[in-house]
């Protein structure tokens, strides 16, 4: 048993050494990639599984100067976009990410805003062909400011609709209980789900919508399962 235990310990040390060496190799390769990097325009084309053709987007991206194009089929009900995530991880300072429309790489304004801000901080430009550039230029900063304002408007609209629904239910539904209603419409749940995707905590959504945290957790889990199907 002692000999076997020593062998296991020895194997763990060897495995850890190999892992450390691999990590060092990865770091060196990344340094080399950054050192020899040439700024590149990357295009991203996306269609839902119901659509059939990526060619129109690819053609538009090529005509606009994209040198490398990544393409993906993605439905708007799921957040899984492995090709897009891979592309984002490859981008380096000086690169440009090009898409034909805003909804090609984001499902809502807040998600797009977060992605744009993250990429700009890394020194990466975003060119949305039907809108313009998002970068450190005066025009790019103006676009981002306008975009941020629209995102806030979208969030306020969601909250306003939810509050209107609560007020209506309180006035016309004799079974309505303020703060913890027994039933919620699908629209109210979907609005709450949008708030969750925008980074709101369960407590924040509870305060804004009146839907209990337990109900939110249960319904959100149902929506996640639906997304993964």
C-alpha cells in the first residue's frame, strides 16, 4: 500500500509539472502571437437555425473589407455562441470586429452595450455596417453615449410596463396581493427575464416586479431548460 501511495504521489507531481510546462508554453505562444500581430478586420456572420443563407452577410462583409470571416447558426433563445466566443478571445488591440447589423452579435441593447464597452477597453474597434464605428474617436464616443442612453431607455421601459401591469392587476383583480401576487402573465415573466439577462439581481427584480424570488428562480430555470433544447 505504501509503494502504491508513493506511486500515486509521484504521478501527481509529474502531472503537475507537465501542466505547469504546458501553461508556460501557452503563455509564450500568446506573447509571440501578440508580438507578431498584424491588425486585422474580422467579420462575424450569424443566422438563426430557421434561416438558410449566410451568403448575403458574408458577401457584404467581404465587400466592406473583412479579411477573415467567422460564421455561426444561432437561435435568439439561447446564449450559447461558441464561434462568437472563440472569435472574441482571438481579437487583439488594433483589430476590428465587423457585423452587418447590431442583432448579429447581441440579443438586446444591454448585451450589445456590454460587448462594445469590453472590446473598446481592449483596443478593439467595432464596425456595425448599418450604424457606424464604435471606437475611441469623437464620433465613436458619441455613438456609444447615444447607445448607452437607448439602453437605459429600454430598461426603464421594461420596468414601466411591469409596474403598469401590477397597477392594472391591483385595480381589477380581486385576488391580487401587492408584492407577492399568485399569478403572473407570461409577458411579466419575460420582462423579468430580460431584467435578469441585463445583470439585475433577484432582489432587484423582486422589488421592480413584485414577483417572489422563489417564483423567479423557478421560472428562470424553466426558461434556461427551454433555451438548451
